[in-house]
């Protein structure tokens, strides 16, 4: 994980407490609890398969669902409704378990919510009116590159040779993608997606320093609710509510939005938190390799999005960059932190 407090991470790992990774809660078990969780996996292979299918396929498919949702629903309205309902359900769930939000939680939630959801998801929803869903997923996959650069610029992280090579591959991949003919996609839309990826990366770097809730559900729910409020306010300021006519909203857009709420935000997140309590975070993190591939293939199969040699080469370059950056980071952790900290890895944005 990219953090300025490696000793604290080691302490959290040894105590089995929650660590915030990529804006989502990760319960890092101690060795005893991890052995217990491994033994409890026997006989649960079907549940594990379904949970991994959720974070691999469902999160990968949300990019296409966003495209369908914003066809007839204004993007900020769609994102605001999605996160209001999902965040409200998760917050109610957390409160039912005894969580009580404090003023400092709301303050931190508004900062993280602005970076993750107002800018991060707001720009993504807006851009998918102009950019293919598979292309958007590949551009979002640049997030670990932005995290590495921001962490290095703030003195939190050193860049290893492998990570530097990964950054080079990532830049090549983005250059290939942004070289797509303007006739096929919008340069402004691609820039918007990259801005959203940068904003999410900034939230990843900043969030460990903020006083977010320690409760796992609340740590995600509070920024979601705050981000939703800002998205709806932005939709009002930009006139999206005035331009919204529910009679003109298509069934496909409604189904896309419902899919994002139920499956993208609630079902997949529940599977994600369940997996993190039973599997090493590094294994769960493999969904970030699968999501762009799923998004590209679904966009090609269901929405007739072009699957060109350029997109294929860019996909290889960007996914290769993620692999190199992660390996470089893992090597840096082994040198600078206790070996146990290699379990803590950064999980990137899922639409």
C-alpha cells in the first residue's frame, strides 16, 4: 500500500485491524485469524467463486451500465441517485450495527467524497456520453500510476526501477489510446476520464491522513453519502434537473442505473468486503486486472464498440504497467517494511 506510515501498517496487520486501501476498507487479519479463515474456506468454494465473479465481472460490467444509464439520464443526476441510494443503504446498515457518525467523520467524508465521487465518478459518468465504455475502463486503469507519482511527489513513496518501467509502459499505453481518431471518440471525454482517475488517486493518497470512521461499512458509506450530496448539488447548479424529463428516460437507462445501484454498489461491495475477510488482499486486488478486460469485451459484444489493434496494444501496455508497478511496490515494501506488510496492497477505483 502507498502510505507514509509503514510502521503503523505493520502494527495494524499484527493486530488484525482495518486499513483503508484505495478508498475501501480492508480488514487485514493477523496470522492466527488468517489460519482460521483459511480453514473456514473448506466447503465454501461456491461462495468464493460467486464472490470473485461479482468483483471480476460485475465491477467490469459497470462501465457499460454507466453508458446505458447516461444515454437519457443526465450524468451527474445518474451518479448522484446511484450513490445516494447505495450510500444510504450502507450507512443505515452501519448505524444498525451501532455506528454513530461524528462531525470529524462528515468533514473527512466531504473531502474524500469530493475526490472519489464528485470528481472521480462525476467525470466518468459525464465522459461516457462521449467515450466508449471499454476505453473509459482502460483510462481509469491508469490510477495506480497517478497514485505512485502523487505519493512520490509528497515524499510518501520511492519509485523503484520496476515501478519506473511500469510508469513508462503506462504513458505509452495512454498515448496509444489518446491517439484514437477524434471521429471515434472525444479528446475532451478522454481528458475528463484521466482527470477523474487523478482525482481518485489523490483521494487514495490523502484519505489515510483524514479522520474517517474506523467501522468498515461506515468508512465507505460516509464518503458515498457526502459525494452523492455534492453530485446532486452540482446537477442542480449545472441545470441537469431542469433538462431531465422522466417521460423521455428510456427503459435501458433505468435498468442501467438500477444495475449500478444493486449490483455495482451493493452486491459487489458486499462480496468485496466478504472476500477481504477470507483471502489475502493481494488476491482480491486481482480484480483490477480483470475489470478493464471485461469492460472492453462487453462494450465490443453488446454495444458494438470498436475492438481495434490499437486498443489491444494499449490494453497490454496499461495492464503490464499495473503489474510492474505492483511488483516494484512489493519489492520496496520488503526492503522498507516488515515482510507482513506485503499483504497490504492498493485496490483501485471500480466504477
